[in-house]
C-alpha cells in the first residue's frame, strides 16, 4: 500500500525500512555519519516545504537505499502508513 510522505510524494509501505525522529536520532554521531555518506551518494531526498523545519526521516530500500527527510512527525507518518493498510 502507499501513503503520503509529504510534499505530494507517495511511498510504498513495503519499501519502508524505518521512520526516525530527527530530534532524537539526529543527535547521534552515527546518524550524522550515515547522513554524510547518504548525501555523498546522492541518496537524500528533502520533502520539506520551503521555510519549514524537518521533523523526521524515512529510510527505504527501493530502488536503492534512500533517505527521505520530511516535515511530518514520525507519529503522523506512522498513522498514515497504518491507515493505508485499511483501504
């Protein structure tokens, strides 16, 4: 099933590896290093609207490992992903 991940972008729930809170996970040195490598590989997609702060990031494995940064909270993304299974 698909769900809206922000900025008119839709993801397939089966491609989703995880949804992470930028406030907690973003403070980690390992997460910072992971982002640095992902950016160097061109695997980071920013879904935030101009002028808004990102709240979460999602890691997917299709077509390759990609990181999507979203202005939506992890709770909102979880609710959307769970709600898409009901349709």
